[in-house]
């Protein structure tokens, strides 16, 4: 079993006023254990103390201000309970992108009259909210990076979006939803924030409800984690399932440290719903599947939240997840570009299983879009780049990529919303032209124990 994935525990939402967050960011001391990773003009990588960076590439001649590189900074979970996100989600995406950009000489910036390689400054936030916000503030106010890359998780991105906007920095989301940010986006109070990843009401639960109605499902049980992710998903499920005629017969909250799901599964088994949804994180989803297999409980459809879209989780169960559905989604069959990027990730990663069929393609798309926006703006001015992002369409690995009036990717920009493991491949089963394979319903039973 991949023990490193048990590090991915529950995210606790800290919904504080932005003014309080800004004050907290300036008052705390820098943790001594924080590290920075930098990539120089030739793509070299070094690790330094938090107080400074080191670039190993030789300096190049500039035409404006003696500047050699575009410096991009991030506070990322290099350690702590969120570390597997850096290992298998947005982490590989930005590292591969920087490697590819620098191999091509960099991003062309007209005001400098040349291509400029990317220099990365990445600090370890240790999966701690206060540390993350202090480091985001450090990147802005002390390091004065040109651009920010996203922090990890819904709650961290919620906080970082406020910090970035208050300081005039463009900020794109990473591994996070934005239900709690939607009111701010609708009011226009976060003009420099851009939401990338799809989530509960954008548009996963509506599409899942449509799929279940198409398959004739009538009843559903829900297990959800007692954190922001689980609470939001079960709330949106109630709304959209009711519209689709899918009755929720049980809705059970679970704690992050749950060790035994036997009694919960036995209760659901007695109710015998057509569908079971698990709005939880990998540790709980692993325990859920193990318990279901031990009790030989196999509903017609099983939907897993985070982790369900990852190749490593499918591999962990030796193919027993055949027919299991997941939040996401994209597939190697979505397009030739998707298949090529899948292979690029496999070539880059030491472990082929570290591919995420929820967000990996979107992350690459957002970074390709970002690069083209910088080139179109011809400047490193965050406000001007953001204006391009608000108004332009660019071709990326996702196809036609653009943002709506609320600075979120519209539904037709995504390769899919719901996936299913079929013949060992992550397939998109959304109704319509995004579908890469017909849904299998009922799912196959668990293999004999």
C-alpha cells in the first residue's frame, strides 16, 4: 500500500476576514525549517534556506532593468498532511511546465525584448495555514516575486486569494474549489483571482445527477467528511439529486480520524440504495473501499471524491475499482493532446501512478493559458496580465480555454466532470460530446476475496 498517501488528511477551513489574515501574516515569525527551491535559466534546481535563493545558471544580457528571469513563487506543502498533493497533483504539473518552458528558452516578454526563463521560489508551508499565509506574504513583500503560483487546498486558496488581491497580485487556484469564494467573485471584489478546478456545483454534482437519472438510479446514500469539502458536496448533492429524482436515504458525516466504517456500511447495506457517494479524502475513501469489500457490499454505483481519480488508488486495489466513478475528469481518450500530456507526465515522474485524472489536464491548461497571457500582455505587470486573462481565448492542452464573467472556467472548457474506471482506464462519462466511454451500470461486483 502507498503509505505516503495516508498523509492526505482533512482540510480545516479557516474562514477569517481578509483584514485579519493580512495582519496575522505580518506578525508571525518565519519558521526556520522552511525551504525554497529555485530553477535557474537552464532549468537547474537548488534548495536554499528560506531567507534567500540561489540560481546556478549563468546570467544573460537584458534589455530592460538588468532582469534575467521571471520569478514565480509559491508556498506549497512539501511536508505535512498535504504533501501528497505536491507529489501527485498540482506539484508535477507546474514542475513539468517550467521544465518545458525553460527548455524552449522561456516566455517572451515584449517589454524586455526577449524570452525569459522561469525561476521558481517554492517555500514549504508544512501544510499549516498560518505558515502558508506568512510565506505568501514573504513572497510578495520581501522576495517581490513577479507572479504567484497557488497554494494547496480549498481553505488555503481561499485565504491566499485575499492576500494576493490586496497586494495587487494575480492569483490562480490549484487543488481547490471555490464555492465559498463565489459571492466575492460575483461582486467583483477579487478581480485578480481566477478559478481553475471544477468542484461540487461547478459542475460535478449537476452532471453526476444527470448521469444517474440516465441510468435509472432512484436512491442514494452519502458519506461525507466533516470539513468544508464534505459539507459543501453533500449540500450540493441534496439540491441536484432532488431535481433528478434521486432520493437520499442516508446522509452520514464522518470524522477525519475515523478508523472503522463497518457499522456505517452495514446500515447502508440494509437500506440497499442504488448509489453510494463518498465525499471524503483518500484515507477515508481507502478505508471505505476496504470495508465494502470485506462486507461484500457492492452498490450499483460508487462515486469517490479526492483520490478516486488517481491512478495510484486504482493500482492499490489491483483493479478491483473497475466501474467505480470519481470526481474529475479527463481521459487519455479525451483528445490527442490529452494523451500526449499523459505520456509527458509519465516520462517526467519516477512513479507512473502519480497521475491525477481530475485536475492534471486543467493544471497544464491553466499554465499554458497563463504563459500566452503574459506574452499577449507583453509585460510582467500583474494587472495587465489579468486583464488579458479576463478577455482572451487561448488554445491549450484543454482546447479553447477562457474565463467567464466571474473569472471561472465555463463548463465547455472542461474535458469532463465525472469519470469512471473502465478496463483500467480513466474515462469521462459525462452526457454529450465530452463522453469518452459509455457508463457501466451496475458496476461489476468486487473480486472474490
